[in-house]
């Protein structure tokens, strides 16, 4: 494989830079945004402890980010594209095992967000006891994401790229971009549908 020194990358036209990007580039960039929400929610947890009340607007923003961004858009690209293509390769046992663990971990995150929403709804409905459950779910998500992200960033992503040649990586990047393009339409389509189902029209 030809390695191009980093100082050359800066002087390259954008279309060439694009060609050098690995599919894990956008995935790792998404990890950084998820981490920023984790920091906000960690602060929120401290504030809940101190004031015995929760900021529903921040919790709702967190739930939306976990569902639409972290799960549908980010885990979606991991599972539906990267892991799908890896599953077609002759994977080393270690990588196969890690990939299975990552899928299980996505299921765990989904369950924890569901539980957080259930506790949030009870809390908003006046059940102050639900605050304890919200704190527990928030703590679980705050503990979970950094470990999951580190596992992918440090132990899986770079190794996973070794299974793909440049052409396959470029095709994957293109499929990622298509996947992302669909997300905004899907999000608002689902939003409208949910209100229509409630009988608002
Ligand atoms: Fe993941
Ligand atoms: Fe990830």
C-alpha cells in the first residue's frame, strides 16, 4: 500500500482527499459528537443529584441524538454496511467475536434508551419516584458509550479496514453517504406519521 505523507494531503484538491478517506473516518467523527452529548448528560446527572429535578429538554435532546443519530444513522452504517460487508469476508476469530459483541452492545444501548424514555414519561406525568430510574438509565448510557466507542476506535475499526481494498473502501464511503442522505427524510417522515397515527391532521 502506498502511504502519502500528511503534508501532501493538505495541498491536495478535495476530490483526491476524498479518495484517501477510510470509511471509518466518518464513523469516528460521529463518535466525537456522541461523546459531546455524553459530557452534557454527565453534567445533567450531577445537576439532577444537586437539585432533585431533571432538565427534560436536555433529556429529550439526548434521547433524540441516541435514537436518530447514534442508533439509526451511526449504528445503522456500522451494522447495515460495514458489518454486513465484513460478514462476507473470512474474518479472524478475534474480529468476528468483537463484531458480535458490538452488535450485542447496540442492542443494550437501544434497551437503555427505551428504559430512559419510559422513566422520563413517568416523571413528566408527575411520578417523582421515576427520577431515580432516569438517573440509573442515564448513568448506564454514560458508562456504556465511551467504552463501546473506545472498543471500536482502538480495537476494531483500523483492523476491519485491512479486509477491504481501496475500491471496496470507496464503494463503502459512497454507500455511507447515500445512507446519511436518506436519514433527514426518514426522520421527518416518521415524525409526521407519529402525529398522524395520534389522529392529528
Ligand atoms: Fe457501534
Ligand atoms: Fe460506533
